[in-house]
């Protein structure tokens, strides 16, 4: 599933959902990289 996250104050990343963390953040995959942030 495609999800969008916010990293910092003005950077957003859109990628495929990898994992939901216990603190509410999610991990998304973009190519070979994985990013972690708050869901939009």
C-alpha cells in the first residue's frame, strides 16, 4: 500500500508501507531505501 510520511518540518516521502512502529511512526520503502516518519 502506498503511504506518505513527514520527515522533519517540510520533507515528505511517498513509498510502500513496510512496517508500523509502536510509537505511531511508519516505515516506507522507496526503491532500496527505507524512510521512517509520521504518517500524513
